[in-house]
C-alpha cells in the first residue's frame, strides 16, 4: 500500500520487476514496444484502417495502369509515353501506395521512422500543390503555353493510343470544342494533315467528337468531320465546333472558381490533418520511450 492509501498496480510490484517477464525496452530503428507487452489494451486505429483502404485503391490503380500498358502495342506505347493515361495511373498509384504504406504501417507498428517519412512526403506533396497553384496563377501565360503544348502533343498521337483517343473525344464533347486553339490544329496529326501528299482517307478532316450533335441521330456518323479543315470558319461552324479547347477550358475555370477552390480546400485539409496527427503521434511515442527509460533506470526506487 502507498502512503495515500491506494494500492500499487500489480506491474509495479518488486516481484514482477525481478521476474524474467518484466518487459524490456527495445528501441530498435525507432520501434516502440508493443502495447500488448505493456499490458495495455489496443484501441482500433481507424485512421490506419482508412489508410489500408487507400493502399488497396492505389494497388488497383497500379494494376489497371499496368494492364492498360501491356495491352498496347510496344512501339505505339513508347511513342506517346508522355501523354499516356495509363502512365498517369501507374505513377499516381505507386506514389499513393508508398505514402499510405508509411502512414498505415507506421501508425500500426508505432514506427517513428515511417511516421516521419509519411509526414515529410505529405508536406512535400502539399507544398508542390501550393507552388503549382501559385505559379500557375502568376505565370498564367506560360501555363497556357504548356497546356497548349500538351494538347498539341496529344493531337499528334491521337491515333496511336486508344485510351488517349477516348480521352480527347470525351474532352471535346464535354467542352464543345475542337483542337487546341482552333479546329485546324488537327492538321498536326499525320492522318488529318491537309498536305497534298497525304494519302489518308481522313485528309483535312477532324474527329467525330468535333461535330455538332444531331438530336434525331440514332447512329453516330464518324465521318461527319470529313474535309472540314478545307472550308472556311463560317462554313465549318455549321457542322463542327470551331473554338479551341484551351479557351473553353479557361472560360470553364473562370466560371467555376468557387468549385475549384472547394476542391483545393478539400484536398488541403486532409493533408494538413495527416501532417499534424502524424507529428502528434511521433511526439507521443517519443514521450512514452522517455518514460519507459526513466522507469527502467529507477526501478530500485522505493516509491516505484
């Protein structure tokens, strides 16, 4: 019994301290002893389980990306490597898996190294997103030029990659546009080029996704853009969209600033929360390590 009338816990008794079952502190690579060895109950770490779900999602993304890459012809896949949606899936999936692995396993195993890696990577991702937004706003003309270069590169490889083709068709139909700056940008593609020595049957044409929708049409006319690059602007505007997708995209951004701000805030808050919570957990683990080291050094103290 202690002087205040309370009974000492069982694990504080001298018999337990002298026994071989007394838990020794093992600080190996930043690893805290498990809560089971300390006689504590283990609460269900719901953030860690959410991280495990994100790990599963990231592995699915990587699997889809790898499958899409393997199903493509090797030469065509290498030619449009920079604009391949499958590559984007693989890269995002791998980064997401590594990030969630560090956070999930680090919190479950109370590993300081993994938790600090998770916090550092999340901080870098947040700063990169913030820098991209600020630089895109300040240097809007250069950002517009980069987007135009990316779209033109995608137009060049339109027929080389089915995934890229479907992505471009979806974007042109959603934004009611055609090409990057104008519909004549499709002359950059070797199949739609208007040069006299082009033997393609699609010479001087544009994809069907550039065509104006016909309400009564039940079957899509994939040749509706035949020869549209050879006619003037007013004549072409009766059949296809003549405005470029870059101007449409800029107008859409200007008209949906609140929506984009909400999306950016929705991405930033979980990242900041993850950084903060991981640092709090690291500090608590360090405090517990110091406390156990202190208890081990003062086991002979009569008050213990």
